[in-house]
C-alpha cells in the first residue's frame, strides 16, 4: 500500500481540481500496482467530492474494489462518509466513520483511525468534544509519526469547539497545546494559525 507521505505530495486541499488531475495522472502511471491505483482512486473520489460533484464522487467510490485489501476498505468508508457529510447528510455519515475508526484501529492504520475520529467530531457535532478528545487520546499514543501530526489540528479544533461554547479559558489551553504540537511536528502555516488563535482567544478573555 501507499504511504501517507506519497498521498500528501499529490494533495493540494486549496485546489481540489489540481488534486484531481494529479490523482488521475498517478493512476495512469504504470509504476503503481492495482491495489495502489485503487487507493489512489479513493483520493480521486475525495478530490471530486470537494468540488461539490457528489454523485460523480459516489459513483467512483462505488467502482473501487476494496474487498481483498482492508486498508482500501477503510479509505472507501472514510471517503463515502465525507461525501455524505459534505452533501448535507451528516447523520448518514456517522456510522461509516465509526466503522472506519474501528477497522482502522484493528488494522493498525493509526492515521486513518484518527482521521475517522476527527470526522466523527464534524459529522456528529453534538458530541464533537467527546469525539475530539477520543481522537487526541488515540493520536497521542500512536506509533505512526503521521498519526501524531493530527495533534495540531485536533487541539485546534477542540479549542474552537470550547471557544464557541464560551469556555474561553479551556479553549486557550487547547490553542496553546496546538501551538506546542505545531512547533514539534507541524508546518509553519500551522504554527502561524495556532498563534493567531491564541491571540484571538486572549483578546476575547480580556473582554475585547
């Protein structure tokens, strides 16, 4: 199977159309075997879904055979859930993300398990704090460096959840933890976002 670094190099989340073309080009590259092309296809489906082409994305995900390779099955569950969530069917997405989290954990696919828990916090917004804390607990003990990288986004997401609930002091702690993790494993952009969140939260605490 492909490692996450390979997939990350193909992704540009700011430009899903460019990402779509990159995944199409990669799928045409004969250096990848059938399972790897199937894995690439799940990401192609995601890129199409990010453009709002939900029926096309769903049809593509339908066409991928993930029965013989469980990791592909996890990715199909994740991307089906994302398409449902983005198209306004969050409640239908929840059981898919739950399956993806359970199967990802069973397979030792830590990055995908955390991804699924992070998506549960989005789709099941009434329990966002619980899901995010579960994801943080899981990611903090992960062996996979890419899974631990989730700590930045998860602390940031929890910070905004708490901020929105008016729990500003708790939110500030989460933003500070996001900054610490960003300095350890994150990107310069993540470090900047964390600092901006801290500034905004401190301003709110000061009554600004």
